């Protein structure tokens, strides 16, 4: 059973005040990304980066990234595709990366970050439509984490999973 989220956790847009250098992750690419690439991606508006901190401490304990994206309609499983208009491409929001500091694993932070990201995606989709949230799972363990929360593999790649925005809406009724 996951611990109840700590009431002092806060998710904030990445800012230069945040301390990223102490962040340690079992996935070195996700550690490197936060330390060396995230600010640039944010400045160039190719990804929005959100970090989990415990204010007033600025140390980053977890993060996720969001970007506008599209998927090929052929990637959508047939039972869902039947209910959609026949456009070749469909608008989605890409949850490109999500990671928790390795010292903080197993305390509910991953779930807290995922729910925060889904809520943000749902709110944004009211202004600019996205019919699902898509994730690129970097390995089988990451895919299992997303599947634990109802994500479904897309047709053409086992590492790409999605959750329809209609399902996300029911999480926040
Ligand atoms: C995957 C990751 C984000 C999970 O974070 P976490 O804070 O340890 O997870 P939580 O404590 O919030 O766990 C929430 C639930 O997910 C489950 N869970 C956690 N990791 C899981 C995994 N790899 N596979 C299946 N379920 C998992 C937990 O058992 C828990 O279930 P419960 O609510 O039924 O008890 C974290 O391990 C991580 O940063 N891993 C490295 C990066 C990574 O793989 N990111 C995802 C792809 S980019």
C-alpha cells in the first residue's frame, strides 16, 4: 500500500532556483536530462518541466515533462478507433519523462507526480484538445508502472502506452 502523499509536497514549473544537481535516479539518462538538458528544453519550449519539491527547500525530488504531440490513428487499438473520427493523426499530450529520486522511491511520489501530470493534461485539453496522454516507457519496469495505473499499449510499439482523456476525466470527477 502506497503511503498517503506528504502534505508538504508541491509541484512547480522548473525554475533556476531549483537545485537539480543532487537528483539521483536509477535511470542515468533521466538524471542527466534533468541536470543538463531540462532548462534548455524549457527555454526552447520543446517540453514543459515540472518538479516536485518540499518548500521552502528547493531540492528537486522528482519531475515530469509534457509536450504537445500526435499519434498515428493506426496506433490506436481498434475498439477505441471505431469510436473516433477518421483523421490520420490524432492530438495527444506526451508525458515524455517521469522520475523520482532513488532515495524517495516507494513513498507515493511517483503516483503523486503521475496524477498531477494527468490533471494538468486534462485542464490543458479543455483549451487545446488532446484525446489521450501518451508515455514512452524506457523499459519493462516503467511500462509496468504505467500499466498499474491503467495505461494501454499502443498498437505499433510495446513501449508506447496511452490513457484516453475520457478515462482521465473520470479520475477527477
Ligand atoms: C517508476 C517510478 C516513477 C515509481 O515511483 P515511486 O515513487 O517509487 O512509486 P510510488 O511509491 O508512487 O508507487 C505507486 C504505485 O505504483 C506501484 N509501482 C511503483 N513502481 C512500479 C513498477 N515499476 N511497476 C509496477 N508498479 C509499480 C507501487 O507498487 C504502488 O502501487 P500501490 O499504490 O498499489 O501500492 C520510480 O521508480 C522511478 O523514478 N523509476 C525510474 C524512472 C522511470 O522508470 N520512470 C518511468 C518511465 S520514464
